[in-house]
C-alpha cells in the first residue's frame, strides 16, 4: 500500500511539473532589441562617438542574458556589437538572409529568449514589420544612431508590443510617436543611460 501511495505522489509531481512547464512555454515572451550601428568615420569604422555608443549599448543590455546577437555584414555593425558580445560571451552572427528570413529565424529558434539585432537604418522598419510589430513611422534616418527598438513577442497571446527608447548621447532626427515611447507606459522608468 505504501508503494502504491508513493507511486501516486511521484506521478502527481511529474504531472504538475509537466503542466507547469507547458504553461511556462505558453507564457514565454521573446524580446528583440533592434539598434542601428553606431556612428562611423572613414571606411565604415566606428569613430569615438560610435565607440562610446557601443560601450553604452553593452552597459544597457549586459544583464539581459541575450541568447544571440545578429549583425549585418558591415564592419560598423560588428564593432557596435563586439563590446556587448565579449561581455556576454556571444559571438555575433552575420545575417545574410532576407529580413523576413531573419525574423522567421528569431521567432522560430528563440522563443522565450532575448536577441539583439544591429541593422542598417533602412532595414529597421522592415524588420519591425517582419516581426509583427506596427511600424511607428515610414523609416528612420541614417543619423538616428541612438534609437533602440524593443519588440516583445508573446507566444501565448500572439500579441506583439513595440517600445522605443534612446541610449547614449542624443543623436536622432526622427520624431517618435508618443504611444511608442517606453516612458509613456512606465512613468517611473528611468533609461539606464548617461546623457553626454
């Protein structure tokens, strides 16, 4: 009789664990940060302002436990991601696929995880759309280096949230609609950046 009761308890624990793990899988959120490469000088190499911005990016995302960093093929994108990649011990991956293929790869392979993408300025809005986020504006300018887009994909509800913030020294010309500004949703939110 004791064995029977013990077996029932073990089975109950196993069933509870399975149910909880399935619930967690359904409730998982995937976070994708999208930034442009930092400021460059000659030959697509980061200048001093760009190097400072890459350092700032690493400070902001170092505690996020990223699973992957995707970059375009430019030297500037690699340098923008390198500081964070070294601190997080992640080797940035160059994406050569289409924007849609990259978005599909993130949605399929990184459910419940966190990913950074360093994209060309003209790929930011197409990537947001491919991830299922509403486009806040038609495009970003080449000098919008301080914009940080945060896309959250909820695996359970299918809901996609987009927030936009700034990091590092102010450097943008595109006006952000109020409904996308992170501080509007979280009034107590203080961006983890130091304005220079």
